[in-house]
C-alpha cells in the first residue's frame, strides 16, 4: 500500500467523526449505503459491501490523480493474476515458497521487489488472491484435494509491500481451510487495509474523490446459467452506487490461451450491465483482451506470484493498466497498456518474484501470443501498447 506519515491523532479523529452509525453492526447491503436508493427490480440478490477495517487499517497516502483540462479526474487501475503464496500444510518440511524465503534471508519483501515501484504509481492495484492466510486446520472434506494452499497470516505483508489496495477472493482455493480459514483470511486482509471482494460481497475503495466497486465470481460446477442473470443484476446495482465498477472472474479451463463461449457471453453481459472493466484468471495462461462498448475484457492475466510449481511450463504474464476519466458521475475509458512480465526473476526456475521483461524479444512474444489467440474474438484489440498512448 502507499505508505503514509499521517499521525495517529488524525486517524482517531476520523474514526470519531466520520464512521457512520452502521459501521459497527457488521456487513450491510449496497442499497443501505445510499439513502433513498432503491435497487432495480431485477436484482437477484443484494450485495454486501466492505472496505478496509476502519479501526485497524493503516491510514494510507493517496496517490495524486491528474485533473484534465475538462475537469475530469484521471484514475489508473492495475490488475494482475493469481497470487498464491505459502504452501500445503499436509506436506512435511518447508514448502517451496518458504525454501525460497530462506534463501532470501527470511525477508518476505523479496516477492514484490521488482514490481513495487511500478504498482505504487497507480490509484488501485488489484490481484486474485488464490489461497488463504490462516492457521486453521484442514476440513475432512478437503483432505483428499490435490492442492491446498495456506500461508501464515503475517504473509499479508507481501500484499502491502506490493502496493495492493484490493484483491478478488472468489476462486477454487478460498475454502481450502474451510469456513474458519476463509473468515480468518478476510479478517487479516481487512486489518492490513486490503479491500476484498467475493460473490455477494462487494469491495469498495475510494481515491481522489472517485469510488470504485469490485465484484468477484467463480464459474465452476455449472454456475454459468445462474451467473448470466445474477452478475448483470448485481453489476447494474453496483454501477448505481460507484463511479467505476470492476468485475473479476475466476473462469475457463486451466492451460487455455483463449476464452470459451461461456466466458465471452458472460464477459459481454457484464459490460452490457454497466461494468467498466472485466478481469479474468484461473487458466494460468495469458488470454487476449477485447474492447467491447468502449470497455476492456481481459480474459486472463495468468499467474502473478505463483507458489504452486517451481517451474511452470509457461511463466509469462502481464500487468494490465487501464485509465479511466471520471467527471460528474460519468466514467469513460481512456486507454490501456500492458507490462509483459515473467512470474519469476529467473528464466530457469520460479522464485515467485514477478519481473517485467526488459528484452524486446520477450515482450514481442507475449504480444504475439495475445494477438494470435484473439483472432477468433470479434472485438479483440488490434494492438497491445506497452506505453501510454
């Protein structure tokens, strides 16, 4: 997160005078956050909303936004893929992640060392947190799973060090340690000042007077028919409350380089309903980007820091950055760029430290793969700029 020198006195005063009366009563519905707001009748299920834990989160310094000549506020959002840290407690000895941590002198900051400066120069960084931050045991119904991921709660410092403001927490590993593990993880995130989102639980972040609502879903086990109706309804509700709405999907098949028909349909329905950005993950592979109705659908941003394998067959990824201009409650998309990268600082093994490519040949390969696999998409972007245009 962006570090701050704000004094504790200011935090105390803010909590006394600015915390609304409902803040201590647990989660609330979206419609409760705006007096007089009536959810649209087609809403399937009211969302809950959460931001950072106001009593425990560190006050952060807001990265300044550019004010454009027409009075618009320019907001930069960075999105990355799967963040899987720690290991499987069923296995004896140190996990591959903790072995690397030992090589780095026990300093967890090794993970984000090559991206923290980049990610600190935006207004929101969001990634998919695929694992848990918990000391909870393993439920009996999970003991036969091929992979279970957890890390000690203090490993949340990796997200802070990487300047993450938010994570999507809706994927096939969030329940690896059961309800107890899920609840402990979300509590740890909130105490660290990290906004999280899950199905029916919207994450809210505000910066430079601009409100951002984040929704997250996973599509497995036959969920598509339900989500084709549910997601647009919830997006429409959220867009009535927040300037920018970002929707994260954990979808598709592992190792796929392009989306399937259900992903394309759901992604476009999400934009139709008012979403400003769709970000996908799960396949562990980069997927193309569409520009649909002046909004971007990034079907997969692949892995980011991935402790599931010491050498995945494909370690390429990219950081997606999108600019939005916001004025008087209206949001327009003002372009995007990608930062092609590898999930490791090494080419021959995975050290879990995502690192932007510097060699042009590597950058060109990422762009070539994205363009090639987007040929069948009607609205695939023609170019993948690596600098702002």
